[in-house]
């Protein structure tokens, strides 16, 4: 493991293999206003695979495997048994855990997985004392390599103060924990609206076609809230049809993309004039304050 804040991104190209069931399906009208169908579907590439599967009640677990080196990372550890089941089924050996934050449904399996596999644990420096078994603390602006994959660390505090996300430029993927959800964001247990809004702006600055791997299947509930505050948004109306179809078929709505969230997620649209008008807030109201209002509304929704 090499950790550096200034290291240049790898020049090698990696891609993502996902089951067809995980590919995003978006109506043509939504695609025509945003991006191509190719960008919103999984691109088959030979060197990197992401396995996404359910854990606990509504968590997603993710394993990232670099076939060129054999390195395998678990993004958070919600539950040991499904993680070990996938590792054994695929014949992969867990080399690292990447923790986004300290909550038990994200770090609760750390010690058992470390005992079973000898893996190294990378996690948020701001929460290092609360991350079981942590070996390498990292913070916003850092970068590190596992195998041939370089991850950039993004400060996404708000849900918890030290929450971080992991971004890989070559995979065009961000693993964001509970900082950002499809059509939602994490409840602010420790941070402030100002902190959380600044965190979302860091994610918003990623390339639009970045795949966003959030850690829960909360999309249907988030959709109901989004429609209640942004009902005139045609992109949201289009996306609602996709979400309802996917969930009726028992399919996940994760991963999403930065572009889809900027178009349809009310928590990413606090500066939008139409949404502000529906909320009845003045044009002079700061974006962070509008975000905070939305978050309080969602808490009571």
C-alpha cells in the first residue's frame, strides 16, 4: 500500500464488470437531456470487477477485484457472512477493507474479516479511534493504491463528521457510503448543513458519468420525498418510472451517476430556482440553508 496526497493518477486503464441486472435503464427522454445510454450502462472491461450484493436489511456491500494483481477490496463491512460467501464463490482473497465511516453497519465486520483473511483496513483519519482494526488512516485530498488501482479520498463529512468517499478515476466510480444516495443524502447525525452541502459539492464536481455506489437501497422512499418538493421536474418524473419498474422487478437502483443526481436529487439542487420556488424560499437564501431546510423536511417526512 502506498499513500500519497500528490501522486499522479495511474496511466493504466481499468473498467467495471457488473451483472446485467445492475445496469441503469433510463427513458429516452431523460437520456436525450443528459447523457448517452452507453454512459449509463456498465462498460465491460477485463481487469476490474465490482460485485454488489445485499447485506443486513437494506445495505449494499461491494467487493472490488483487480484481476491483474489479485487485490480485492471490501467497501465497508456491513455483514461478514455475505462478504465471505462472495469471496469464496469467486475464489478471491480479501486484501483490504475501505471504510467510509464508523457506523456499525459499515465497520461492524472489520475485526472478524481481519481475523479470517488478514486484510488491511483503510479508513477515515477523522474517525480513526472509532474504526475497528484500522491500519491506515486517510483524509480528504489523500490518495492511495491497492494493487494497480489508485483511489482518491474525498471529504464528505456531514452524516458523520469524518465520513470519506473513495473515487477511482480510471473506473469512473465513487464509493460514497451514506453521504449521497440515489435521490437522497444521509441524515446529519454529527455534521452541519454547511458541512454536508460542501461535501455534496465536492461530489458534484466529479465527472458527470461517474458511477455512484451508495450503501443503501432507500430510493423508493427518497423518490416519494423528491416528488413532494420538486414535482415539476420532468427529469425526476422520467426517473420515477424507471425506479418503480426496477423495484417492481426486485432490481437495485444502485449504482446511480453524478449526472442523474444533479438532475433529479433535491439535495443536490438547492440552488435550483424552480425547486426554491416550490419550497417558498427567497432567492437570497444561501444554498446551504436551503439544503438544511430540505434535510429537516425529509427527517419528518
